[in-house]
């Protein structure tokens, strides 16, 4: 067994009352892992508190147990362990990060490349497809039988973070685990439907708007799409509805790197996607963000979409021309 994994097992076994947290603006991997871990610890007779800064958005509501999320913090002295899942940086714990980091032992399970170390015990493996895959390994080591709801959450986490087993992070072990989860009765078509074909008409109208912003650079190897506040207002949508839009420019045969610049309430967010060895974490890192080699992001405050495009394009061109693919 991996040493870091071996080190956190007794810590989790000894805990009696655990607060489980994940990153702000959770995605399916974050939320699926959190809910699954909650079930796993409950089945070991532990008390758990599933913490989230915001209620689960409508895209995550299909996950069994999503209604068990707690918004806000109770008295923290009751907890004898905090478990942070899918969180590559303590800042991503959100507004109450300092309160959470006061809980000890603080255990971190994460798969982000460029993970910034925090907490007392860490199992960080950027080679893993998803935190869902890591939670499965944890359950095995803890000797817990995975029930249907847990399998549902973990399969969803893995499918979402691998883009339906398409990304380079999909390993033989990933597929083996996915297979094991299916033996618990999980229906793969149902879950794919919930993740990829579960959208509103308004979202499709927003997609029309966003695709019309497509700009291609560097012999069509670099694609940029944008969305602004007016487009959200006009279509009755919010930034949550832009999930997966970045895959459209990325799907062009010629495109090596795709960027999506999103105007939000008080910041401009950027999602970056790449193919092969083009490491977009390096670019995200220059702007204070992070992520994985082929999927990363960052946020800038006090800038317009055009400001961001101006500083981002040279960096992406540099990456495109420096990498040997
Ligand atoms: Mn993840």
C-alpha cells in the first residue's frame, strides 16, 4: 500500500466525530467524494458533519444524500478530525478555512497537480483520475463494504472527472474500480444522463451565445470563448450553467489549448483545457490558480474580459510554442 495512504488510515480509524469538507464551488467529484466518504464513515459508526459553504447547486442535486449537506458551522470543539477532499489549496476551503484548519488532526485527500500542502496528514496523488477513485481505495483499506448510494456517488465522481473515461488520467485501476462500482447496481446510462444530458433550455440558449464568441488563434490551435453578465441576464442563467462549455472549443481537431473567460459577479474566471503534454497548470499558476495538466483555472479581480484576454493570450501562445508534442 502507498505510504501516505497507510499513514492516514489509523488517523481516520481513531476519529469519532469527523467534519468532512471540500472545495468551494464543488464539482461532481468534490461532492460525490464528500457524500460517499460520509456514508463510509457512518457505516464505521462515526458521527459525521458534511460541510459546504453553499447549498448543492441544481447540477449536483442528483447525487444521493445531497440533502444531507450542512451549510454553516456548528461548534468545532466537538470534532476530533477534519477531512478535506479534492482540495488542492487551503484557500479553496472557503470563508471558514481558518476555523476548519483549527480542527486536528486535519487530513487531506487530493489529486490536484500543483497541490499546495496543508493540514496534518496528506494523501495527495496527481496520478489518480479523481478524488472519487481515492475514496474507493480508502474504503477498501478501511474494510468498509460499499453500498449502492456510495457506489452511485463514487461512480459519478469518476465519470465526471475523467470526462467519461476519456482523459489521460484514466488508468487500468480507474476502469477496474468503475467496474466494481457497477457490480453494486449502479446504472451507468442513468449517471451519464444526470451529468451530461440534464440541462435546461435556458442553458442551450446561453451556449448559442457563448459559441458565437469563439475566436481561434495560432493556426486554429488556440481557442477562446467568453461569457459576460449580459448574456447570463438575457438567457436567465448563472455561471453554474457554463459547466462543460469549454469542451466545445476543445473538441475542434486543430485545437491544442482552449480557454473560457467568464465574467462573474465580482471577478473574471478562466477555465483552461489542453490536449497531450500542454501543461495548462503552469499558466494558471502564473495567475494564482491551479488544477491539473490538462484542466486548470484561475480568477482575477477588477479586470474586464478584454483585460484578461490581453494578458492570457501571450502566455498561452508561449506554452503552445514551447511544448514539443
Ligand atoms: Mn477532482
